[in-house]
C-alpha cells in the first residue's frame, strides 16, 4: 500500500509548514489594522428602574 509510506507526504507536510511559518506568517501578521484598538473609556450608562403601572 503506497499511501502508508510516509516519506513523500512527510516531506511535503514539513516543507509546507516551513513555508507558512517562515514566509507567509510574517506577511499576514504585518497587515494594517483598519480600526486600531483605542484606550478610550466607554461612558457608564445610568439605568432608571422600570415603574410598573400596577404597583
């Protein structure tokens, strides 16, 4: 059964991971974020209690 021979498939897998880790990953991680995170504090909303008409 030739599919049980790991030699060609193992080398393809290792080479594809090396390509991804060494070449593609830095390109993906250096992309520009269109909405950078900000340090703004969101205002706290004050909620008023609901007044039930039958109480």
